[in-house]
């Protein structure tokens, strides 16, 4: 019987998504991104920053892995994708394949995202800041929109409630508009038990919080993002 949990042996996976995947994950239109100050945290080796900048956004990506030269990150990206695809082949029945078709196609998405990221990372290093939650090196209200994918709630086996509350408060501190977080499911494919207590804490702080459906599904049933009005 297939193990019901997708394993990440390192502390956190260094995998990226394409701009098209971000649009579905966070239910974004091109107009909702263009002309805005956007934070991608954690950015990973994704192509969102490069592509969104081309359509008029001012994007900053943040990740604690940033800092080394592009050639060093390239080997990490390659290894991460290869390991991810290998596990996806073994546990393909744990996922919904409407978006990708099969593990190899998803690997091609990841490699395409990493290739675009590495080129932009080398050419425009000022867009990529080496830092991580829950402490970000930005002024209050520095961004109009913050996107946070595949960290909060996904890794609830290693990041506790205190981290999640502190991380969300920090994202809200640096955001003048809206914070969007996806997914709300953990690695075991169930809705994280931390979602409700974190939402309660944010509402107690006075924030408007909602769980909103998105047009993306890879983990079965994981089709919600958290939207917080900063």
C-alpha cells in the first residue's frame, strides 16, 4: 500500500512554480498583478518574479536559500526536481493529475520555472533577497500584495503554531493590501490543524480573513487559499 504522506527529507523542498501555476494557485489575473508591489515569500526557484516584472509589477522574492551564485543553485534545483519526480512516480495515486497529466510533465514545469528563475537571479540579483520568515528586512507596508506558497500549513509537522502566527503577522506587517497563502493542506494531504487557530488569532488581531476557493488542485481537496486583508 502506498505511503499516504509525501516525504520531504530536507528541512524544506527547494522547488519552484511557473507564473501560470501561480495564477491558478492564488487565483490571480494579469491585471491584479501588473503595476503593483508584490512580495513572493518564500520565492524558491520560481519564475513568477521574472514574468510578473515583465508585465509591469515590481516584485521582490525572498528565500533563505538565496545568496549563492546561480551555478550553485542550479545544481540544487536539478537535484530537487529529480528527487521530487522520482517520489511522485512512486506515489502518483496520492495526487490529482488534471493539471499536469503525469509526474514527468510536472517535472518539466519545475525545470522550466527553475531555468527562468536562474537566468533572472543572475541578471537581476536585487530582486532576490536572502531572508526568511518570521523576520523580513522590509519596512511596514512595503508591498501591495504578498503571495506565500508551500510553506505555512504545508510543513505543519515541523513548523508549530507560534511560527505560523508570527509568520502571518510579519507578512501582514510588510503588506499594505492583501496576503494570500496556499495551500492550507499539510504534507499528509489533509487540511492543516493549524489553520483554524491561526485564523482565530488573526481575527482577534482585527484582520479580515477568509478561505477562498482557487482553480488549482494537486493534493486532493486542497483547493483553498487563505486571504487576509492587511
